[in-house]
């Protein structure tokens, strides 16, 4: 009955510790990377093994009868869900360059969460990275970490000798791929691990063994050229180093907006300028916490996995965008119309009129959920609304939830981040004064690490209906104009 003991031990040392508390257990587990992964692992691996053993002892008829007595879970976790969980762990540890030994012991950055990962979890993650991804350096590190951890008493799996063989074969796989690749190899160590005539491997034996991702960031961070966007994305998400220069920061402002509309005289907007090229503004206290919660409750039943445009013009699921989303038309959902009116009031753009904007999009990001840096502008005349509505001239993005760690919006060219603060909004223009795409607006959603899910609402404003509201100028031309209101 070793699998049963293993299941119970893992449950009691993770999710079981928060039972009986006043917190929402489900929300705590979902928001916590270690707890979420361990729950998936138990459901997909341990329970399946227990069921197989039980079938041999008591037969399938018992399970058939039991199904009539228990609550049916609409979507029982399967192998694909576990693999998505591992991908999320690998993505987070790569982008944030986390120290794996601390992460496995329950530390996320400097926050101790009280829950960690065990040796068998680390073996599974490392082996998955080795077999199913190109995270070559992380595969080696996860397996080496497993070697340093004490095996669980209820685990009858891989022994030290077998683990040594697995580590060495993973090192050889790393070196072989490193030698063969001609691409930008940021998922490797910066050189082969086995070198010299003896090609001897020593466990954590080389002080020079830095990951290429770490080395690239130290060398190239903060550069504005497109080839360094990904490096800036890593740095902005992880908060390592200051990517804006002192001069750039000295030109930024915060202010209370009172002159854009009479309403703001009694309820001033609190505005922070995050960047000037492009100009990115974060506006605080746009929605109350209660209104944010109301929108989430309305949208949640309609969520589906997010998709991206494929090379044929269709859509597909992608590892570059791991979230869930839905659309809430104004004519069907009063909250959407209210947000459209608020957006129009704040920006001064035409939002509520027919064809002036898109339906409100809601997106939810669980642990590891992210969106690789991209442009919001469509730039595709064949898009079904493009001829009537024009391109997306501006983005008004609302944060509907707080996130404890991660989940920022990173503007890779501007080298600035917006923090996910519940009730705040981020506003920027996607097009310049000529209607051309502003390629400085590349931005991405950093992976959520702790305290999710992260919820955002996107209101994309279209170009064609703005001729009566938008002046043709590329940016605010003076400090006085800046202090008097939003851009344009």
C-alpha cells in the first residue's frame, strides 16, 4: 500500500495543513505554485496508481458503484494538465532566474511560503525538462537538486545510482545540443559542462558554470534594440537591476488630474507616468474592489483558453500566451458599458459609440500564466473589423485583482513595468500621429508566481471613430500640457 501512504503523506504536508483555517482552501491552493503542482501530481500520478492497485484487489465494479455515490468533477486533472503545470514551473524559474534549492524549499524570491517540493517532484520536473523541452540547463539543475534531497520514506522509486546515471546522460544531452545549436542559446549553460580530454563530470563541480540566460542579462540588460527585448523582459519581470536611466526617470511625473473633465474636480484621477517613449500611464482607483469582483464573477463561467493567430490566419493555443479569456459585449453586460463610459471619460477618446471600440475582453492568468511581449496593434486589413473600425489606436487595461509576486506588464522597449494593482488601469497609444504602429509599445505579461490568479480587462479603442477627439501630434509637447491632462 505504498502509493496510498505516499498520497496521504504528500497531502498532509501540503494542502492538508490549511484545512480548518478561515481561508478559502481552494483559492489558496490555486494561488500557490507548490500546492497547485503537488495537487496535480497526486491526482494524475498517485491516484491513478492507487486505482490500478485497487482494481486488482477489489475489482472495477467497486469504482463503478462508487461513481454513483460521489460528486462528479467536471474536469478531472489529466496528464496534459500536469504537463502544463511543469511548463509553468520551468517558465517561472527560467524567466525569474530563481535559485532552485530555495524554490524547492518553499522560498519564492525572499518570501517563505511554508510549502516546498520533494525529491520525486524534482526528479519528475527535471526529467520532463530533459525529454520534452529545450530547458537544457534547468534539466540538469533540477536533477542535481533532487540528488541533494533526502528521499521520502514512502518512495520506492529511483535510487541514487540510477539518479547519477540520469544526471550524467542529461549533461551529455546538454553538451550535444549545445554543440549542435546555432540559435540564440539562452536555455543552456554558457559553455559545455564536460570539457577537456577526460570529459569528467563533477556534481556541481565547476565554479564557472553560469547559465547563458544569466550571463546575457548581466551583459545586455537595458539595451533598447529589438534583439534585446527578451533580455529586458526577463529583467523587468524579475525586478533585477534598474533598466531606465536616471535621466529618463527624472523626466517622469505623478499628478492629480482635475481638468480633463468636470467630474475629476471632485474625484481627481491619480496618474503616474511610467514611460515617455512610448508614453505609458498608470491610473489608480479607477474601479472599486467591489466592482472588480463583480466583473470577475460575471466573466468566470465563460472563460476559455486563450489563443493566438497562426500563420494561416486562424487561431491556435500557444505556449507564448497561457491564459483564459472571454468577451463581455456592452449590450449584454451592464458592467461592460460602465467600463466603456469610464474609459471614455478618462481618455477623452470616443469609446461608447458603435464601432469606436471592441467588446470588453477579460483575461485570467493562473500560476505561470504569461503573454510573451507583443504589439496590440493589428496591422491587418483582412481582419474582419479593420475596414470599418480601423486599427487599435489605444489600449486601456484594467487590473481586476492584486498579485503578490509576478504578473507585471513589462514594456520591453520603454524598459518600464506596470504593477498589477487592483482597480488601477494602464493606458497607452498603439499608433502614432500618422496612424502607423508605434513599435516602441511592445509589452508582455510577466508570469504569475504567487497570489494569483491575475485578472485583467482590456478595452481596445479603434482608430476610425477618433477624428473628432484626437489631435494629430505625436506626444505631449511640454510639462505644462502634461500636467494638465492625459496625452492628446
